[in-house]
C-alpha cells in the first residue's frame, strides 16, 4: 500500500515513508541528492535528459544498498 501526499524537492516525507514501509534499504541522504537534481533542473544548469540520468543513478544507488545488505536466516530472508 502506497503512502500518498505532497512532498518537498527531496521527497520528504512521502518517499522515505514509502521506502521504510516496504523495508527498502536506502542511503540516508538520498533526499538531498533528489533536491540537488531539482535545483539544477530549475536553474537550467542541466536539461531533462541529464536529470533523468541522475535520477537513474540515484535509483541504482538505492538498488545497491538494498542488494548489498547482509541476508540472515530468520532475520530478513
């Protein structure tokens, strides 16, 4: 079940709430990176294509955090 609502540029508070609800392991400062991307885009320092590349990198970063956590029987697998 998704948590919906308004967020700021860093995805707060909804992005983190959804990730936590789904037990997704993610970098603590992921929101700061999202905010940076939005600011760069708004200031026309990057275009939409570059913003998408950066968002993809953030997604990959989250995936790495998720896949690299220890997996222990009776704890999380």
